[in-house]
C-alpha cells in the first residue's frame, strides 16, 4: 500500500510558482524563436505597398510634385519603414530574451526546492 502525499501551503506555492514560470519560459522561448526567424528572414512586403499608395495619392492631390520628387519620397519613406521594422523586430526579440532570462532562474530555484523537499520525505 502506498502512502498518500501530505500537501501543505509551501508545497502548493512552490508548484504554482514552478508552473507559472515554466509557462513564462515556454512562451518566451517560442517568441524568441519567432524573433530570430523575423530577424533572419523578415517579411519583404510588410508595409511597402501602403507607402506607394499613400505617396501616389499625395502626388495626385498635389500635382506640383514631379515624378523624381515622388520617387525620392517613396525611397525615403521605405528606408524609414525598414528601420522602424528592424527596430521593432529587435525589440520583440529582446523582450522574449528577457522573459526567458528572468523566468529560468526563478523556475530552477523553486524546482530545486521541490526536489529537496521530495528527497527529505522519501
């Protein structure tokens, strides 16, 4: 006959913290992998069609803009958009990295406490 496990508030706390930090760790790792993919292989069409449409509409409304000026504006806006996208991809990657770096030690600390408690009771 096996002996039933006695649960106390400390053990419940430790298991709940482990569960929460493990979920944070999993989410952080998934986001980090997706962030690496975004950094290595960004979406080539993200937002660029919208730039041309907006600037072409501007030219139609303001007929004083030459096609060369319009093309220059499109290039400048495209560069700004690329920099902005790169910034947000890096920021998203760093956020996920921080989530992993913060949750991993908390998880490991509490999991070791649980393991020590099991060794003492067995």
